C-alpha cells in the first residue's frame, strides 16, 4: 500500500513539474512573453523568394519576411533575425535562440519529433538533374548503385529521401543553405546526379542549358512547407496558425507571393 501511494505521489510530482497551472509545458514561451520583451526573434535560411538575403547589406526580404514582419507589427513588437543552415536550424530552435523559424521547411514526421510545425503554407517536391544525354537515371532505384555519385544539401528532406531510396549510392551531402549548389555539382563533374526541391531545379535549369531532369522528369514525395517553433511553445504555435490563416484568407500572403513571383503563389494551402 505504501509503495502504491509512493508511485502515485511520484506520478503527480512528475505531472506538476512538467506542466504549469495554465496547462502549458514547463519552460514554454507565450505570445505574452514576446510582447513583454518587445522582440520576436526569427530564424531564417535564405531560400528562393521566400527568404532573400542582400549580399551587400545582409538585409532580408522575401515573401516570408514580409509575412513575419506584418505579424510582428500586429502585436507591436520588432522582428530580429538570426540566420541558420538546414543542418542546424532545429538545434537553434531547441536551444531557444529564436522564437520561430520561418525557413521554408519540410514538415516531416522525424522533424516533428523535435519541433512543432505550423499549418502548411504550400507543398514542394523532390526532383533530380544530370548532364544532358545521360540516360542512366530513369527511376529513383537507378541511383542505388555504389558507383553513382549523388549531390544533395545536408539536413534537408531531399537528403533523407535520398538515403532511404539509394543507400548504396555515394552521397555528397553539402553543408550549405544554397539548395541549387547540389545541382551545380553535376555541371562541375563532381557528381552524376544532383537532387533538390522542384523550385531549385527549375531555377537551375533556366541557367544551366547543359543539364536535364532525370528520374522520369517526375516530382517525388511532395512535402508540406511550413514554419517551426519549439514543441513546448504551444501558445506561440496556436497564434502563428491563426496569423497565417488570416494572411491566407485575406489574400495578403498571395499578394506578397505574386510580388516576388513565387512559383507556389497559386498553390497556397487554404
């Protein structure tokens, strides 16, 4: 009987130490906290027109920058930006270095074990390129050979997909935020195939006439793209979902997407 009571008290202590009286996890940050601090700290990774970095001034612009600035102004706080890479943005979130990451992030099950994602903004799939005339890679299975060199950006959804479908391939995982670099590796002759997202592939093919789509020209594993917060920051997550919903329903997000000629402007998730 005493042992049962001890276990019950232990369980109660664990519950109380994990959750606050308001029902939020211990250590959770709220929107009220952000308002009191007067600053919304935002993690970014330069990518396409979602997040653009001026190489001269290091200032950020783009669709997602416009959106988060608007959200910050609505709650009367200033946005402060911190740059990460695809390989370390989750660690930055978990360590509390930022309140939200507005990087164009694939929401995957494995990542959802570490961070919480907002509602999808749009969907983006995986594509591959090789030199023109190279007919060896008609299907993803054709990559799964030890003599095949495949370049991909480290820490991305494409990286995980490649490891899953082609475990025997020689994978060149590049630690860079430039998702087109893996495709340029093919031009330089460092890899047989470059794997990236559909937007980066289209952007690169327009500049590199010596490349062609492979893998049947298909788009694989379309992922939802959203923003991310720490798992315990449920109040911030709920607020961001409402904010994104309002920006989408009001047409503001589409307006910014058209302004920057985002290829996903017509595929915003209502």
